[in-house]
């Protein structure tokens, strides 16, 4: 019996109705992006691994989908292991042991118990000794291997991992003195080295995690073709190896708008307006645009004495909505942030009032931090000007616990919450990044951008019943198939209707009328043309049941 087909967890198929609704959202976003001067670009679904890795923090890196290269890695594994085992074998360690025994290090080294820590001076002398022997052994490797490619590959592997190899040699030499199994230990070292060597061969590419880092790569790669400031929007899927749950998928679309090449805070003001204008047209009332500033977070970490734990502090704080105050405190303590620091940061967990009142409280809290005061100035500019310009339906709120966990934000941070009563995570987010392109070699290229969570916005509109009925409008009229001669006349009429932008189609087979009518009903088609005779069309409205004989012009009028 054939196994029932399925799709991976965290992915979805979309029906015609669902695609129509998604396209409705995208068309509104696209129109507003272009009204604000943003230009469309697209980037590949996958990037080189080094483009993505290390840009999202430790947690983000774990969620990147890596693409396996084609090739036989088992044979590579055993080939390299065999060569390494021949080099770092039992005899190698026994020889080193004997040489060490004859040296002035022997007495100091072997007077230690196997679990006793080696002091730094002795360790330094041992490193020097082992490196000398290792360099000598590289010469043996060079003589031992006849194939140039194999020789270079192995020598490169040893060169890149000299420190780790030396550490392992020191440990193994200690165990030799206690008659441990040298062969096992040397094999363990070779497996570690092979794992490092093969990682790059097994996977060199990865599915994009977001659109921002690929955009930074695009800007650097095409900098001579771009006019700065460069405003771009991008609507494409991204992938994350996350745990699927409501509103969280492993494959989903991001809809981004970014501008690079300007440090002006008017860009942040405009992005708040962009959020508001899109959600207003979608009919989403009560959306909250949360704002914070990474400089304020840096300032808070500074005044509580935890500057060296900034990333741990912000990552934990960003989880407040998910794990609560006690959960955040527990994680901070586990990351080495002191009880005293938590006492100082306590006011953040109950920070209330208007934006102006919150800014005043922050001014008091951060009075000794220049970085923090700079963040307050930036927030005042953005919030005051948004207030003067006004918003259509969204609310702007300062949330000092907002600390999106991405490493590249340096200024304003945004996150959009669905209307109250809708159990949904954020439906948008973004922020200012002062030197994201610097990781690709283009320095001092400040940028700021926002992202719309298409899939979550879809779920919110669905829950609130905000999709217009016209969004899912199907074919307007179906011509029934009454035989070859009627079909040709019908197709001529259909061709004209399509030219007038009226959705029309012919039932393809000459089937029973009952079957053709049921097909139209299941497709939610509004009208059916039963037959054409003497230039008149028998047009039936399936909703009302009304049926008329009409000229072609009258049919067009009824369908428009």
C-alpha cells in the first residue's frame, strides 16, 4: 500500500482562495512601498554559508537551514582518518614520551596527578616543546604523502588546528604516563579534526534566514550601480529551523522595506507612517507599533554594571512576553548577571505612562550614561515628529523591554503587535543598523528597515474577518458545453469578455448539464450561460436563480 503523501512540519500548501487572500495583502503592501519611493529587488533563495553565519547571534545561527553538498563524504572521512591515524599513532606518542622523558620538562610534568591543572609557565614550555615536535612531524607528513593534493590538505588541516592538537598531545602524554589507551585518545583527536575539515565540504550554502543580511550583501556587491540613499522593498520567502506553532512556520514570507546610505532619523519617522498606512488600508484597527533604542539598552546595561553582558542581557529581556519576569530574571542570573544588577533593572518590568513620561523616567535612570542619553534624544525626535504628523489608526508606544535579539541593530528598534484580543506574536519588526554592510567590507553605510509578517497578518485578518468578499472572487461566468458548434460560439464570446477584463471560461467537456451546474456552484461562479441561439444568450444568476434571454451587450452589462 502506497504511503500517504505529506509535507514537512512548519510548511503549508495554499489553496486558490488562500493565495488570493495573500496576494491581496501583498498588493496593498507593494502599492504603499512604491508610494513611499521604495524600489523592488530580489535575491537568491540560498546564500553562501559565510554570508549568513554569525550575523544573527548564537540562537539565530542554530535556526539556519544548511544545504548539503553532493558528494561521497564517507570515503573522505575514512581517507583522512586513515592518514591522521598513521601520523598521530601510538608510536608517535611513545616517541614524544621518550623525548620528553629525556628533557628538563619530565620531572615537572609527571610530578602532576592526571587531573591536576598544569600551571601557565609549564604549559607554555610544553607548547613550545610539542610545537617543535609537530613542525618536525609536518616534514614527515610532507615526505610520507606522495599526492600533492592530499599533502596540502592534511598540512593545512594541521596548521589551522595547531593549538588544539598541541593541547591534545599534552593531555595524551599525561595519560601515557598512567598507561592509558593511547590509540583511543589519538583516534579521538583525529575524529575532531576530521569533523572540522568536513564541515565546509558537507555544506557551503544555506537557505536565507531573513531578507536584511542578503540585502546588505546585495548593496556591497552592487554598490557601483546603486544611487544612495537606496530605498528598496523585497517580498520573498525565508526559512528557519524553528519549532512550528500557531503563527510560527519554518517557511514563510517576509515583506521588507529598507533604506541605506542615510543617518537621518526622518527615515524612522517615515517607516512608522508606512506601517500605519498599510495596516489602515487592511482595516486593522488598534495595531501597536512598539519602539525602543538599542543605545538605551546599552545604557541600562552600563548603569547596572553589566556592559560585558549586553548581548545576554538583551536576549533575555527580549523574551519577557514569552517567559515572564521571573523567567527573564532566571535566565539573566544563569548568564552571570548579578542579583544587584537585577535589583537596579527592576523598574523596567513595570514601566508605565505616556511616551513622554517614560522618556523622563529613562532620563533619570540613564543620567550617567552618554550612550543611553543619545538613545533618548533619538527616541524623542522620532516620537515627537510622529505625534505632530499624526497616525491614521495605529498607536505608537515606547517599550523599554523591547530588545529584538538580532546583533546588528544599533539605534531604533521596532515591533508591531496585533490588536488587543488577538492571540498572535509580532506581525512586524525592524530597526536601525549603523554598519551592517561593514561585515561585507563596505564601512559607514547606515541603514534602517522594517518587515511585515505576511503569514501572521493573514491569520489576524482571517480571525477578525477583514478580507473583502471580492478578494476571493472566482470566474464570473461559466459557459456550459452543449457540443462542438455551441462551444466555438461560446469561445468567441469568452474571448471578447476576457478582453473586457471579465473572468470567463468554458466547461471543457460535453457533460450532463447537472454536472456542469454543480461544478459552477462548487467554484462559486456567479453566472452561467446555458446556450446561445440567434445572437441571444440564456444567462442564469446562480445566486438568485433568475434567468433571462439577453443580447451580448446586455450580458456584458450584467457581468460588470
